[in-house]
C-alpha cells in the first residue's frame, strides 16, 4: 500500500514537512510505502473555470505546463493521501490551494477518482488559524467521498521556524496517533473490499439553490 503526502509549504524542511514525516514514520512502521511531493515552491496557476475537464472527462486539467496532471495520476494510483499546509493568513497556502482546486475539480468530474481512498489533512501554524486551514483541507477530502482517519485532537502542530514543531509534544503526538489510525484504516479498507462490495456511486444532483 502507498500513501502520497503533499507539502503545501515553500519550505522543504519546514513544520508542515516535519508533521507529514511524523505521520509517514508511523505508516512505514506498518509496512506502508510513502512519497512526499513538494507543492509550495512550484509555479501553479489557479483554476481558470474553463470547465474543459468537465467536458472532456479525460482525467486531466487543461493547463498542461505544470505538474498538476502528474500529481492527479499519482493520487489515483495511491491508497491514501495526506494533504499538508502551513497556515498563511489563517488559510491554506496559495500555491497549495491552486493545486487542490484544479486537481479536485478534475477528480470530481471523473466519477470520483479518489472515492473510498483514505485521506487526512495536517497543518503547521505559529499561533492561530490552524482550525480554519484544516477545515479547508478537509473539504477536498469530504467532497471526494474519501474515508478520513482521525487523531486524538485536531491535526495541527505549532512552530514558527523550520523544525520547531518537534518541540510541540502534543502536536507531535497528534501526528503519531493520526499515522497509526491511518495505517489501521488503510488495512481495514483493503480487507473489507474482499468481503463487502462498496455502495454504487450516486449520480450527482446539482441544484445551485435557484432551480
Ligand atoms: C505568508 C505567511 C502567512 C502566515 N500567516 C500565519 C497566520 O495567519 N497565523 C499564524 O499563526 N502563523 C502564520 N504564519 C506562520 C506559519 O504558519 C508558520 O511559520 C508555520 O510553521 C509554517 O510552516 P512551514 O514551516 O511548513 O512553512 C504565516 C507565515 C507566512 C509566510
């Protein structure tokens, strides 16, 4: 089994990566392969709302000059996904949001490419804004019909300078517990598939509130 972690920070050794790595080490102890993808320093344009992906349904975003399409395929091939972001102005870091908006729109218009995969979010923050950021990341996971493991508190670790989250004993434990629960859930889902067929996907109803 394999889990892909996306680091939304421009820092390759920052607190988001430390948080993701803490989850990774618990997964690896359970024999689960991991891969880190660094999103934060890439040049990734936001969604153009061209709806080409919805018309073509070829599992691709129409913007082809960045790694978003490659990362969509990586998510499709993985068993689990971890979304990590630093808090920037109480929200998801900009480049990460551009990636997620585009990738998850493509995922949603292609019959839910991530349906029933295991997904969770982690957040790094100096002081405040951890919860709205985790909440935003979880929106992508929930919209995709993924299955989410939890920890013993919200998945937020504190620190300002790179590596400082290692001193946040509670934050560190939150990531460890998340890793163990994620490994267990991945195995349950894998075992369960053999015994219990998944429910059929529902044809999506979109009412736009006016008609
Ligand atoms: C542009 C920017 C905005 C930030 N906004 C916040 C904020 O709203 N609240 C906060 O507590 N920390 C804020 N921070 C601090 C980071 O969340 C903190 O340093 C975090 O550990 C960064 O994670 P990283 O090391 O993975 O990049 C901000 C940092 C930057 C660069």
